[in-house]
């Protein structure tokens, strides 16, 4: 039997305070070449001036992140790599290598495991990424897929985009619609298989598209602040505001939330802004840089970006996110979206 050793249960501490506690243990002395440690979408290591390497890792746990009666094995492979590519994209870097650790119960078929790697490889090929290694282990309670991706910035290119680069006066942009993956999760959970538009929702949940090209174009256009939206806009934007010491006003009428979501779900606001797993990029930029981004996206044939609000100075209460209603009225909104252990 496990003897309680003191301390609080982590489900009471919460995911983000726990990260702060880990940070407190490991971040006392960091080498100068580590340009970014805990706190952003990826760690940044500068082996020499003019070249940054980025490192990120994300884990998918059966029945926490995916269910095998909802997703086939190729989709699990796709999603496990996609969520990592998304973090590299958020830094504005080019992903190169993936390491894949897999824990299996033993009853899976060899064919299912190779399917997982087929799904991963197909996505990797589209973004110039190869699987370069990994690890295998047993897992008594379901499949675990942990992927690490390494990326690089081009020599001489501007520095990576970070969460602490947002400044008052910046426009806030996103690279695509919000809420489709959360709607897909709802479709699976409630078996809404006759709902209008449900195949696109299930696809958004099962096979998110990492915005790798968009991330590189943002960085090249001079964007300094970006992150990817994994936990939902009202979970992630407050993190960016906190890191940058600024507040944000979101124009709700400008947020690209598909009509299929607004028309089908009464709780569309929470679904789209707190549901998570969109894997779109959230960025902020001064108006001139934002205009450059719009031009670059148009020339590259990419959709967006969508302008959804602006960064303002933090008030007396410190960094916060507010919502501008369609009427023009600005209202406070509770921060918070998906977190582990509720
Ligand atoms: N177990 C851990 N050990 C060290 N650092 C961690 C650990 N878990 C998270 N972090 C770090 O905490 C920071 C914040 O994590 P957060 O979950 O907000 O971002 P993320 O990794 O982009 O999210 P997601 O997991 O949704 O992709 C990241 O820099 C991450 O590397
Ligand atoms: C079966 C099943 N149940 C619930 C969810 C919802 N969910 C799980 S993790 C997460 C946020 C990002 O995760 P992380 O912060 O770990 O990267 C969300 C919205 C799901 N995907 N699958
Ligand atoms: Mg991220």
C-alpha cells in the first residue's frame, strides 16, 4: 500500500500551479544557451548565434485524449504528432525530427501499431518531419503515446515567437475557426451522428491541422508574440496576457465561430472559447505587422488571419481578458478552460 508522504493531492493543486512548482525545482540555474525554459510552447536552445533549436513534448493518454472507439489508429498517430507540430509552429520554427514513445497493454495488434506510425508519417511528410527514434513499454491501463519534436529556425532569421511579446496597441489574431474540435468531442460523447456538419467536427477533433506554414510566415512577417490554442481561447489568452503583463479585449462578433456551432449548441460560447484542442495559432502584432501578415497569407494562398481584438494596458486588477459584445459593451469574463483533473 502507498503511504501518504505529506503534500496535497495534485488534483487539488491544479495543473498550472503544479507546473510552477516544477519550475521552482528545476529552474534555479539555467545555462545561457537555454533561451527559453519552462513557460512557453517549446524550449529554445541556441547552439550558436543566429540559429535556435526548439524542443517540445506532448502526451496522449487513452480515454483522456482519445478513445479507440472514436478514432482509428492512424488518427491517433496523426493527432499525437499534430499537437507537437502545433507547439513548434507557435514558435515560428520548422519542425524536423520526432521521437515517439509508446506504452501498450499487449493486446493491441501489430497492424494497429504500424497504422499509428502510418498516420504519423503521412502528416510528418507534409511538414518535413521524420520519426527518428522512440521507446516502447508496457502499460497496464491503456495506450499512451508521448511524442517529442525538435525544430529549428533558419539561420539569421528573427528570434522565435513567445508568449511574453504582446504589447498594448497590438492586434490579436487567430489563424482559423474555433470550436470545431470541441464540437467533435461533443458529437462523439453524445452520439450526435445526424447533426448537420458533424463530419467536419469529428475530423477537427481527430485530425487537427498544425499551422506550421502559418507559424513560419508569422515569424517572418515580424510577429513577436504567439502561442497555439490547445486549451481554448479563454484558457490560453490569459496565459499570454500574464506572461506579457498586458490585458486583452476580444470582439466576440469577430471571433470565427462557425455557424454550425452557433446554430446547433446553446452553449456555443463556452464550447468555442473554452472547449480546447483547436490547435490554431493565437498571435498579437502592431497594426503594420498585422497588415504584413495579411498580405503574406494572401500571397501564400492561406486562409485568414482573423482579427479578433486588441491588447491594452493591464488595469489595477492586473492582466485580464474582457469581451466586447456585439452592442459595443465591454464585459468581464471568467478566465479558464480545459485543465487536467477538472
Ligand atoms: N512535467 C513537466 N515538466 C517540465 N515542464 C513542464 C511539464 N509540464 C508542462 N511543462 C511546461 O510548462 C509550460 C506550460 O505548459 P502549457 O500546458 O501551458 O503549454 P503547452 O505545452 O503548449 O500546452 P499543451 O500541453 O496543451 O500543448 C510549457 O513550457 C511546458 O514545457
Ligand atoms: C476521450 C476524450 N475526452 C476528453 C477530451 C478533451 N480534452 C482532453 S485534453 C484536452 C486539452 C488539451 O490537452 P493537453 O493540455 O494535455 O495537451 C481536451 C480538451 C478528449 N480530447 N478526449
Ligand atoms: Mg502550446
